[in-house]
C-alpha cells in the first residue's frame, strides 16, 4: 500500500517550522476557513476553550481533506483563556499591548488541538493544555518587547512566541513545549509513524 502524502492545512509559520524541524515531507494548503466567524459561533454557543480549538482544527482539516481525499491532512488550533476571557490573535500592536497588560502577572491556559483527516473524515485528534504565568513586568519593559518583536506578535494568540522573545515575558511554564507553540507534536509524530509517515518511512 503506498504511503499517503502529507498536507498541513495551516498558514501558521510556527506549525510549519515544527513539522520541518521534525524532518517531515509535506505540502502546505491554507484551509480558507473563516476562523473569526467560526469562533464567534462557537463562543455564542458557550463552547469551552478546548472544544473551540478542537472544532476549529477539525474544520480546517476537513476542508482541505475534501479537496485531497488520498492525503493525510494535519490541522491545528490554539485557544488562550485567562480568568474566563478568551484571547485571539491581536489585529494590531496596540491591541497586542492591551492583551499583554491584561495577562501580565496572571496565569493563563493555552489549549491546543491537532486533527488528522483523510478522505473528508477525521481519523484522529489530540488535545493538550498548558499553563503559563507571566511576570509582573512594567510598561517600559512591555514597550521594549513590542518594539523588538514587531509584527511577529500579531501571528499568535496572546501576542507572544515562546520560542523567541516571548520567553522573556514568563516566570513559569507548565506544559508541553510543542503544545505551546501550537501543535502537540509528539503524539502527532507517533500517529503518523503508525501510517508509515516520518522517519519510519526510512527505517
């Protein structure tokens, strides 16, 4: 039986880099799902943060899988919650600043999900949760961080990237590192290996 091709249904730079660093061969096709509209609908239906991440990841995987039924399609999503409030990717630096002011000195939860679809159906998924505590930094520090990080803060929920300058914001991190970057990588690699994708292909 031929090994199926792998498609990442995401335009996320961090998820793309995680798969590349793991040595996987894959193509990229953004799903085109209106995530903002889908999230608004889920929130109005009182969906929990982990459920929101799972539903969005599934929608993206299924959308691309319908176009490429023979491929394994991977999609992920992350939702950040702090004291009952959900945080999205900030649309501007000013919004990022407001989000980080709200998160400083607090412990927030990051919920991530990865879904694999094939033939227009979900084959597998994995949910993870991490807890992150931000330092009680002052506004001068925050402004220096935003000036250095620039528009990169607009590409992730919470306006930080733990693998970069965002590490300076935190005093404690509890949870899987890859999950925080937006993709529970280790269980995904194990699942793909079971289907002959990854290093198992060369073994």
